C-alpha cells in the first residue's frame, strides 16, 4: 500500500525522464507522466503533438495507454511533471481516461520548483462516466 500523501521519488524521476521526450513543437509545453500499476511496474508517457492539432496526445493518456497496452488494468498513483510555474492540471479528457482504470488513484501534480499538488482521480472528476 502506498502512502498517498508522499511524492514517490521513483515516479518523479520517471516522469522527468518522460518529460525530456515530450514532442510539443506547437505549444512548447512539455509534460511527462509516470504511474505505478497494480503489479508495481512503472509506466511513463509524454505529450506527443501533431501538425493536425487535434491528434495530439497528453502525457497522462500516453502513460495510461502504455499501462493498458501491457495488459495491466489499474494503477495506484501517477505523477504529472512540468517546468511551468504552476503544475499542469489534467484536461477533462485525461481525467476520464484515468477514471476508467483508477478512480481512487493518487495524482501528484508537480513542477520543477518543488510545488506538489496531490489529488485523487475521483476528486478531479466527480461523477465520471461509467458503463
Ligand atoms: N498537456 C498534457 O500533456 N497534460 C496536461 O496535464 C496538460 C496539457 C499537453 C497537451 C498539449 O500537448 C500541451 O500540453 C499544451 O496543452
């Protein structure tokens, strides 16, 4: 069981590494995310933009897709890292994508200045859609 109040250093470092791989030539806004799946394996992702803007993929979605593509179906915690003055707040689509797999996961929104904002997925998306 993870301590939901403490920023996991390994996830922070994985999110920082993913941040270096962000492909964001259009917005210039680089994001890295890393999550710990139920097995303990860490999956990471970066935002990947496209000349056809609507095809851009957020870092959180990249990380969740990597987890699900590996056959895992839930995660306990996720770190979202930027170098912006305020940690990035996940967009509505990312909230729903995280909600699909991990309503009670802890979400650490962090930046390079040491600001840490802890949430839960359910707290970010009250009443998220379920089938
Ligand atoms: N972005 C993310 O990857 N995650 C967030 O939490 C906020 C926004 C990306 C999408 C786009 O590539 C860029 O940041 C600017 O919106």
